[in-house]
């Protein structure tokens, strides 16, 4: 509220008291109220306009404004716990939810894989780690001060103003440790962004991510995925060829990425030793809890996970599933973990080719300790006259 608006509101209160005491005429009081109301409405409209204009740079204020406008507050209702009836207390709800979220994690793979991971590439310890102080300074200077502070409650404006004092200790932390207390802290995000930039350069030079992946990839999107898929299928159908499309969906993929297997894939793709060491430290040792109305559950270990929504999460997941294409003869189109496999099936050979590719993808899932959500996996037959072949995924 500016000074002019405060004066209008004050004048309105004084006019009301004067009218009640018979010192101000009704028409004068009504005119004062109308002027104050118009001024308030204009101020509100200006706030709305400023929030809408600055939404890209100040999302937090916009979301807070919308949240305050909501008339109802969503709450977590009673939850069903196995063999124990309904849970109504917030502490119990938090425990039930945390138990459910942790149920998707899978245990570590065999000791053989872990030994291979530990034993390979140990010469990286003799390598010089990257010097990242200049990069840390650049990221600190370009912080968007309106974004959330994170759990450490360190305001971004403070970090930006103290860039010369903060950059050195943060760079030492990145070079020497890389174990973070929270994934959402601002220094953690900066470190993740620096590591991501290094990884992206390597991924582009070595072509780690194949052309079939459209999710979390620069220059690609859900739209490009659909356009490429539609163009390929339409070309086959226009030539009068029967086409089968297999839609595949993996269960809880981000939460079932085993760290040992993933680190082995990083080594296979030729990432340098320090990058692999950073990533392993970043993935290992995570714990989680759930909060319901200020009631917090106990901590649980995160045994298999690539943190979804984190700076590095999307890129790491793309690396993990990049070898899905290996040995595939039919056309594969992916958007993150959602996969479409399609090919021409005018002949039995075409059908058998799709089935062989399905078998290969299913073996990939078993080797990587993942499972398909078979209820979501579907077959689409496209043709005027189609033989409508049947396919199997694993034993089904």
C-alpha cells in the first residue's frame, strides 16, 4: 500500500466517525467511501498486473498470491493401513505415506556388480579435480533473487551480494566432498548445475543419448516426439503397409534406478573419474521423510533412486535408459520412460521382428532390475486390413 492509499483509508475512517457523531453529512461520507473503494480497486488491479507481468522472474509471489485467494485448503484425509484400519492422526498419516513411498525402492544388486564398480577406474584418484571457482561465481551472480531460499533459509540476495566471499568455500566443497544435506538448497543446486554442464558436454561429444529420446533433451519435447512418431507411422500407412505400435511403460522408473548399475553405465560411457565419484557421492546416503501438517515421519533410507525434479535427475535418468536402443531393429521412440516401438507387419517376419525387439527390451528391464506396468502396455493396430497379431512381454 502506498501513502496515497493509506491516506484515503484513514480519511474514510474519520468520515465514518464524523457521520456517526452527526458532524459529516451522509452524501459527503458516501462520496468518501466511494473514492476510497475506487482507490483500493485500482491498487489491487495494479498488483495483479505487476504479478502477471513479472511471473517469469518472481513465480514465488504469484503462486503465494493465488494460494491466498483459494477459499478452501486441501488436507490429507484418513488413510487405510494394511490390517490396521483407518489412520486419522497426522503422525500416522506421515508414517503410512513414507512407508508407501519407500516400498518402491529395490535392494542393491549382487556384490559382483558392486565390486566391479569399486574396482574399475581407480586411477582417477591421481587426476586433478576440475577448478570450478569461476563457474560458482558466475552462477552466484546470476541467481534469481525472487526464487525460494531452500531449507537453509539463506536468501538468494545475500548469496549474490557475498559472491566473492562465498564462491571459494563452495568451490572447495564441490571439489572435495559433494555430500549435501538437502537436494533443494541453493548451493546444492549451483553445484548440480556446474556438474550438469560438464556432463552435457561429454554426452554431446560422445553421443550418449540416442536420437530416439525426446524427454529432458535440449531442442526436443513431447511435441517433437509426437511429430516424428506420427510422420513415421503415416509414411508406412500411406504405402498400404500394416503397422503395429507397442506402447510400453516402466513402473516407478526414477525410484528404481540402482546406483551400482548406474555407476557402471557411467564408466561404460567414458565419463571421467571425478565426475563418477561426484555422482556416486550424490546418489548414496540419501534419506527421506514425509510431513503432514507439521507432523513428520521417521527417516527412511533411499536405496534406489534418481531424485526426480532435481537439477541432475533428468540427465542421469536419460543416461540410465540410453542403452534401451541397443540391438533394436524396429523403430523406437521415447519420452523419458514412456516408449513406443513400431514396425511394418504385413508379413509374419515383420511380426517376429517386433516380438524379438520386445524380448530384448524385456531382457534389458530384467538386467536393470526394472519392471513394466503391463496393465499400461498396449498394442495399436493401424491399417485398413490388419492381421491383428498378438505379442507377449515376458511371460504375458
